[in-house]
C-alpha cells in the first residue's frame, strides 16, 4: 500500500478549493465491487444518478456524465456546439477562464478574451482577477456584433483561482438585452453544489462541471448540462468529436446505460453524494457554504490582509483568496504551514503565483475544521514573520458562535 | 448506500471480459483520502505510476495516463497523430475493431476496413470474427500503396468481443516488409497485463489500453503508450485536440504531475495494481491466464460447443467465446445463469448478439472461481435445454488438477 | 499493511464452519469511525442491536451481548447461574461439548458427562460423535436424581466438530417429563442464525452464542440469551463473576448502553448483520442453509465417503463432516487442498484429528461458492490418491439445478 | 447501513480520553477478510502481534492478548494470581481505581482502599482525585503488614477519570523498601503507548491494558503483561477462571495461536498499530503526547479554570480534566459543544459528575485537531455564560508555534 498515511499521526487538513475533502461515506461507497456495466443492477444505478444529477444543476434537461475529469468537459462543451473557426467571446476572471480560452484557441476556434478595464492597486498586474464577469462589457460587445459572428459567450461561474463568483443571470440578461443568438456556456466546476446555480432559470446552454468540488467526490467525473438550444446546435456543429459526443450518450442514457464503459466506482460515489445532498437539501447546502465563507473572511479581515475578491457582492462561498504583503513568498508560507501543521492550502495560479494563497471552505468540513484551518494559517503567517493586525481565529470563532448552523441532530 | 449488495448472500461472480473482478486490496487502496494533486505527496505517487506503467507495456518510452475510460484513449491515439482526411487501414477482428473504425470515420479520417475473405460454417455472417488479423492481407495492401497514402495501420490485439488474440509482431513484420512508413497503432485494452504484449520489441507506435481488464482496476483510467515516431507525428498532426494532447502531459509528467486534475483515487488503485503485478512477475501473470484459458476451453470442448476462436494459435488467454446451437438465444441463457447462479457472463456484441456468450478468465480469480463459473454455465446450459456431449466441469477439474499453478505460499 | 493478500490472485475460499466468510457489507460497516460509547449516537446503536438480537434468538427476554469471543459466553452461562460444587449434567456430542465440560470442571463445578452407549464401526473410538444428544438418557438420569442434585443440563445444539444438530425441544421434554428443576443451558454458537433455534418456545434457560458463524461477523462478540428462571438463579448463584455478571449489563442495556466499554465497531457489524437477516427473513435463512447442506451431502454421498453424522434426522445445515478412508491423513489432504486450491476446510478436532475434515456451508456464500468448494475437495481427494465412487460435483450440480433457491432479484 | 454518518457534513471530533480517534489505516486493516484462526496465515499474524506487543509494554515476558474489552483484563489479573479472601491493597486515584476495587470485592477478595488524606478547596468531596498514588502511604501500610497478609498492591497508572498519571516506579520502590512480597498490579489501560510505561524496569507483576487508547484501535482487545512472579503465583491461585486463565493461552501463544477463537479482525488492527508505533518510535510517541498535553493545559490556564490534576509533576499526557465554576453543569456545557460543534468531550465520572469535563489528547490527532478542540471548548464555555480570563486558543496556538513537533516529512 502506498505510504500516503506516512504522517506521524492525525488526519491531513485538505483545505484547497478542490479536490475537496471526501466524506468517508463516499469513499466507502466507492469500494463496492465493480459490476457489469451492461447488467440489470447497473441500470438501476445509472437511472438514479442520471436523474438525480439534474436536480443539482436545477435543470429538467439532459446532463451528460463523462468518465473523465473536468478539463474534458470544457472540451466537450465547445466541440459539441461549435465549428472550426467559430468566434467565441470569453471573459478573463482568472486562471481557469484563461485556460479555457487557451483551449478554445487550440481547438481551432477564434477566441476573444474580454478583461475588466479598471486598475487595482493591490494586484496591478491582474486587476480583473479581483472582480467577476462584467455583464455590461459583454452586453456592449454583443450589441456591436450585428452580424452575429459570436457563436458563444463562455464565462466561469466560480473562479477557483480567485474566489470570485460571477453573476450568471446578469450575463444571460446581457445576451437577451442584445437580442443576440450566442449560446451561453458556463464553467461551474467549483461552484456546483456549493454556490447557488440554476441552469434552467438562468438560461444557460451548457454548464460544465466536475466531481471533486461541491459534490465531494474524488476527481474523475465531469458533466455537461444541456439546453434544448445546445442540443440543436450540436446537430450542425462541425468540430470533430467522438468520446465527447452528446448524441450517443444522451440516447443511451435514457435506459440508464452508456455507449462506452462508464466510471462505475465513481458513479457509486456520485450516487452516495446525491443522497447526502438531497438529505440536507440544496438551500441548506448553499447556506452552509456562505456561513463558512463569512467566518473565514472575518479572520482574513481581522488579520488585515486583503481578500482577493474586491467586490463583496461576488465573494465566493467556496474559497477565499488571501493576498500577502508585497515581498512575501506565499508559496514559502504555504510550505511552512504544510510541513508544520499538516494543512494544504491552494497555491496562487498563473499571474498570481507566489502572491496569494487560497483557503477552500467546501467538502467534508465543519466549523471546527475551518477554525483549525484558520489557526494553521494564522500560526504560519506569524512564523513567516508577517505582522497581523488582530486575531483572526478570534474573529472566526466569534462569527461561528454568533451564527449557529442548523442543529446537528435531526 | 446503494443496494448493490441486495443479493441474498454470497459474492457475485463477475466473469465478463472486463471490467474484471477488482481485488479487495485495490478497492481498499482507492479508499485512501484524496490529496492535493499539486502537493509533494502527489508527486511521489505520480512518479511511481508513470514509471511503473512502462514496465507493463514493456516500453522505455512515455506512457500517457488519461483520467478517462478506454474509448477516450482510442480517440487520443488518432487525434494526436493524424490530420483531417488522413487514410487509415484497419482490420475487422470483431465488434471493437468495428467501433474504432467507426470512431476514426467520425473524427474525419478516411477509414479502410479490411476483413478476412474466407467463409465460416458456424458463423457465416461474421467469418472474420473467428480469426485474428491477417498480416499477409495488410502486407499486400501496403505494398500496393506506393504513394504511402496510408498513414496508420490500426489493429486490435485482444478482441474482447470474440476471444481472439492477434499476432502484433506479424503486423509489424508486414509493415516492415512493405517498407511502408505507416504508424502501427494497437488496441490492447483487454490484452494488457493478461496477454503477452511488447510495445517496444514489436515496434508499436501507439498502444491504447485501459484500467478495467488485466490491471484489475475499475474503469476510469486509460493509456497511450508512445514511440518516438508517434511523438514526432504528433508535432505535425492537425486533428484538433486539447484534453487528449500528449505534449503538455508528457512534459509535466516528467515531474510526476499532470496539466489538469488527475484521477487521484484511481491512481492509488493503479499504484497498488503495479505492486501486485510486479510481485508476481509479468511472465507468471501471462502464464496464469494461459492456464486458466486452457481449463475453460477444456470445458467448452467437453460440452461439444464451438469455441468462437477458430484458430488455436490465437486463442485468447483473457476470455473464451462460446457459440450456442442455432436457434438458442444466448442472452436468455445468460439471464437464466445470472438469476439462478449469481454469475455475470459477457453478452454477444454487434453481429453476434444472441448467438454466443463470453466467459472472462481474468482479474481477481483463481482455479475455484473459474470452476464455479464453468459449473454455473454448465447448469444453465442444461436448464436451458441444451444437450451437452460430456461433463465440462470434469474436464476443467482434470485440467487444473493435472496442471498445477505455482505454489500459493511464497 | 499485513500481507494477508499475498496469494497471487483471487479470493480465498474460507469454507470452515466458522469464522464464516464475512460479507463485504459487514466489513464496510465495521470500518465506520469509532464513537463515544457514552454519547447519544451510541444509544441509538445500542438500542437497535439489543432489541434486534432478540428476534434472532426468538426470545422476548434479555440477551446479554459480551465484548468477548464465544468461549467467554460459556463461562458466563455457568458463572451467573451456579455455585461452587454444583452438579451439572452434560452430554458428549463432540469436541466442543467436551471443552465445555472441561471448563465447568475447571470452574469448580461437579461435571457429569453422559455419552451415547452404542458402538460405531466407522469411528469406534468416538461413536457418540456421530449422533445428537440422546434425550432419553437425560430423562432417565434426571428421574434417578430424586434429590435434584443436578442443577443444570448443558447441551450443544449444533456440534461444530461433527456436523450434528441436536433436538433441543426433546431435551426440554425430557426435563419436563422428569419434573426436574434443572436449568437447561444450550450452546448454539454455530447454530444461531443458520439452524432453526427457538429460545423461548423450546424452554431454554441460557443460550450461549457467538458472532462468527451464522451472524457472519468476525469473532469478538458473544451472547447469553436468558430466561426468567435463569435471571432468578443468578440472584443466588455464588460463583464469583464480574465481567460476565448479567445484573449490571441487563440494567444498563435498558437504555442502550453498557457498564463497561463495548466492542463498538463489531456492534456496527452486528447492526448490519441484523439488517441483512431481517431483510431475508429467518425462515428463508434456515431454508437456505438446509438447501446448501443437502447439496454438499449429495456430493459426499456420490464420493462414497461416510458423512460423519450417522443420523439423517440430525444432519447439520451448517457443516458436513467427511470421514476419510482408514489410513489417510485428513490434515495432509486439507493442506494439499489449501495449497493447491486456496480453500480452507475445517480440521478434525480432538479424538478425530486426522480422520476427517469439515466443510462449512454458512456465511457469505452462494451455490457457486459451494460448488467451487466441492470441486476443490474432489480434486484434492483424488490428488491424494483416494478412490471416489462417482462424481460429487455432478451430484451437487444436479441438486442445485433441481432445487432452485428463491429468485435473486426481489 | 447504520446512519452514524447523519451529521450534515464533516468529521466528528472524538476528543474523549478513549476510545480514541482510530486512524483510517487501522480501520482499513480491520476490513481485511476474516481468516481461519487455525490456518498458516493466522500463525504469521499471531506471532507478529504476540512479539510486537511486548515492545510496547517494554517487557521480555509474556503478554496475554484477550479477545475482550479492558474490564475483562482487570478480572484476569486478579483471578489468575489470587485466591478467595486474599487481601489486596488499592489506592483511590479516581473513578476507575474505585471500579477496580469494587470488582475485587465482588470477586471475593478482601479489598483495602487507601485514599489521600489531605483536603482540597476546589474539589472538597474528592481531594484524592486531583493527585496520584501516594507511594509513602503504601510503604507505611506495607511496613505495618508484618504477616504479609497483603497479597497484591493494585494501582492505576493513568487515571482516565482525572488526568493524573501516577509514579509507578515509586510504588515499586515502596514495596521493595518494605521488603514486602506483595505483587504489584497496574492498570495502564489509558496510559499504554501514550505515557511512558516500563513493565520490566518498574518491576510490575501484572499490567492491565486495552486497545482503545494509545494503541488507537477500537475497543475489543485487552492485555495482561506478566512477570515471572505473576506466572508463579498463577500456579497456586485458587480463584476460579477459565476464559481468563493464562496457562493455556501462554502455552499456545508460543506457536502464534490461541486456545479459543481470537478476535481476528481486531488483531489485524493491532498489527497495523504496532507498525505505526514502531515506525514513529516509542520515545517520539510519548513526547508527542506530552507536547499536546502542554498545549491544551496552556489553554485551560489561560481560561483561568482549574486543571483537575493539582500536582504538575503528574499531569497526564493523555487527557486533561477541566473543572468548571461552582454551579455550572459541565454536562450541559458538553451537550452544547456536542450539538453546536460536533465535538465529543469526556463526561465527569462518579463523584465528579457534572463538575468537570475531560479533553482527550491522544489517538489519531495532530496540532490542528487539538486547536479545533480548544476552539470548540472555548466557544462552548462562552456560550454557556462562563467568564474566561483570557484566550485559550491563543495560548495553545502560541504553544504549538513555539514548540515545533518533529518535521512531518521523513
């Protein structure tokens, strides 16, 4: 057995914004014996997860489940709906928006990447990485596109690299206002099942998501939630696709099966995750993450360090980016915290490498898990020589004391 | 928890040719907590599996590990090496060869599908599905292709739909003899780690494989083993690709990491599988499957039913196809066996639907597992009213008694 | 991790008459995190198993659950009801009856050990080990005991060393007929939840049982089912006792807790086992074991080897003893079968060491498991040079084919 | 499956002084399939744990492993060495010393229970429950016993009910000084593998221990470590015993087996625990608990609440008792903390019910686990209306920051 248990004692605190800590229930479910993916028992499992996942996306339309990690679902969204050379409008909210844009280009699309035009004193090199999608910029660009050359607008719902959650309904509004036929494609990989998300109500055409965030599964499953317009688009789209092709999957899913071998044991985990989320109820799931996020932000504010998200209206309930004083190496602080306190934090990605770290507040956590996380951060920041204004742990404890979660005992 | 344990008692016998029965050791390994895929512990895991998997393919060159099931690795092989409209030569060995050819066409390639030209009394509608790849047909076709329009020869090593294992070295010989520059791409999804396979020595350019057969993992991981020529071809190939693109993966794999989120918990399983295979030794692994296959064939011969593979030189060590008397519905027999004896057998695929069933003899099995399987088949065949010539279970017991496996105790 | 998985491949066949093969469901349940044995969640668990286990014993009276293996529950039965020097009547049905008698003597009781008085050609040195308790011998002895010196009659319900199940109702009848006040104490360690057992209806005062047989748990839990008379007796009994004392346990059990630390994780397993047995239904559980036993006996009869139990009326549904031809070393045959076929069989115990082996047909098994077991035995017997009259595997297959179990799919 | 996972999210914090949090490694080991306790594989396991457990007790003499929880091992120590009516000297260090004395009386021994003779303002009704064993009182009593009526001195090493660790070497010194032949019997149920303990060097005759504390296993296994003098005493001791009798166990243990069915799956856990402790090294294990204890005490001191142990020389490294202000119901505070913060604390036992709670700092924990625990206590105390002098969490964080543990990465 691999020596992943090599730490002297205790359980590692995995407080990165995904993969999130996986509940033991789900790990146990995944250890059920693999079954025949063409047998009758599989059909029962298949129909359950195919139907159940729609509730999480808040959609009545098909959700395609891929036996592949999330990056593949990005490709699937583009390849099923677009043709070589098609023009797509994307918006730079952070590292993952940038990677999706890079992928679109690589697949032969013409990619236009809008950015926020303001300036930012704290992060002068990445001002847009502190804000959400600017729906008005998109609206203006679409109005200008009288020939409807833009075939899709692609935005990230919850930017895992920054801790900013964009207003998707506003983007839909921008498209509608411009009376533009572009498809709306949204990456909610780290938002789904943690931050409110309404595929149908918000008029999203394709939502891309993955297993290893709010669903609390290990990585290895990803999703495309579809709209009827997206399905229509797929009938004429010309980008080559086979593994990602919706047509055969959607057709076979009707009976609970897949056209190729699905990821059986992760589907066991998905089934268990759906049970857990359904038992708690989606609104409570969202409220829980909001409450956790507020507690963690109380700590960061007490420290006197800037929260990366500069707009309180779009604070992410899933993670909080913490910007370090100029000259401090955030990765050195992370390493110190990892080695001294057995706590993993998210690294600064892309333009922000070394400038900040990210605290994940999702997955199999509770108040004490997050207080332990705050304590680990606070000790590490001090040991690294960073002056903190006041006690973050005290602020977080005050928050959690004053804002009780729903009672534990049902 | 999903009621997959709903059978009254006992463990289900999963004797399909994959997903194979997963050893408890591997299921336990997969239940280790998910870790940060960018942290130091992951690097140790990554380097171990990236290096260890090469030994299984018998190659010194890179093996790309995808967090996706096997069908994706087919697409990866084609998309990384070929350009739209390229001509590929494939050979009809069965259902999976047909599906791969269909995929190639769908991706925009020009697909030429050779078939065996003989006749077969038992399966007149699918004579080629009882034989392996005919290297001489390929040699002749390549000789005729003086302009080298054929860019790749694609064949299946172990046809999971038929129980025929083709001679890959002979195909390489045919290409060499014709002095043809076509790449040789081989699907060994169900052959790897069960049937002898030598990527380097046999001059394969891309080998496609998956996790859920000889590696004894659940589905969800797949592979492309590369040759230097394949890597060269990928630099100029024009089919669009992103998720499947070798370049970034091979580059980042050098440090033990992936450019996107890998399938962490299945990699735990892969690590465990590599330990198990290494401890037994590949030659013993291959011998074990050959011995099992001979025992099962002894039973089928005793029954007097035709083995699907008509050429003893290419019997598969992984599975055996059993052809039923004309007029019998093989799927009805399978259903009876499933319901009465808690035993899953492989269905007849494509052209052979209802004509035959497949017995898998791979994965977490032993002599008694296979004798139980033979007993279940024999009882089911009789209950279905099929006359059998003699006792298959007796023949299999005689075989296993007279051919001892290596001693259990090391 | 301990290398218990060191066998090359496949799952070991544990066909001894206990510990029985443990279902994965139960092993998974046992891996839930240990909780506070004084906390509210524990009370829920405690009340469930304390109440549920009564249904298995078919009693309305208290069942004491010990965090100890079965031998302890023997001691508990004696120590709670008897005083030093008390006279107890026991009956030699085999090795475990002998051990219980030895324990009674060791604890300072006066032990009288009745044996069957006939002769037996096959096992001349242990004729009584082929038959059940003789109620008429007990009746006669009790009639003679006019002064009621005998304080308890102790018998074994299902003799694990022989494969004989005694008629407990007949023993009760013998006591009643003699109008004798002796307590009736019964060891049903290997009978409970496999062979019909009715604590209340049969008028048993103390039933002793354990976890590792019909309940399909690992060893580590044992039971005393009580009658009101037994509880009365415990108020005046003078053998010293503390850990085994019923009084404090029965009192605290009323709330779902124990006076000392219970065996928490095995109680998780017990809870799961109760769910499984309740879902199947006790009558179906008993019928299942009877059906399996008949199939195994069909094989032994076909081989022409004597079944140890000489009286078909008391064949055990749990295990079958197989007597080897004179001069054959049964343990050498067992070793051969273990090493060649990864199959564990029960050894001959006490007087029968080397003369016989025992096939367990209980726990997490199904028809194919038992056919594999029969196949392993038959191959091993032949390899050891023993002449068999006819095919046992064929006889067992015929039995299971002709006597269908309830359908797998509910 | 039992709904022990019913909490909305996150892992329960089990910070009671045992059962301690069980590492996942051990839970996984316990889920290995049960094997034949008379087969060759079991012997390997048996020999490993029988030999390995001696290192933990720091003894060269036999350690008996019982398939029963710790209370049984108390009885075993007494029953194997003493005869009815024997006089034993015990010392009131707290609830568990009292229970052991009560058991001795129940078993028919003549029990003399010494108590500390001072007064205590904080706990006037239980002054001795704030101090360790007073070796000088024992010495004096033994000197007075010129006829050597006292057969054994029984003391508790680490009082789980109080958080006081007694000086066992001093007790040995008292016996030696008095030249008294009494056996020294020590309960180190909650001390073993957390607090320094030296069976041989300290001249202990019988050490009693259990699995669910420093060994980090679930409850269900207990121990008697023996001395040659204890073994001698057992040859003439007259208390009846069978299950607990050392003679047969010690004899059969020589080959790695037990005279009755052992607790197989918990032995898997023990094997894993021994591996973990050996890898860390006993001195580091002890230092780790001392460091944790100091951090927790720093918090209690900062709160201004009395630590139950009034003598810093004998602070327990395993748990800390926290005494609440007069008039506060400690169990109500514990309930509040349990319901609001998913944290279990130990209840006040016996004389101290409602006056205090106990924080366990043992088992599968790390710095952040304990900081989370301190945070949970601090929030709960405040919510219950208790005035705290200063920030306990800050004091604990300062302690852990200033006293680094050994580096995580080996």
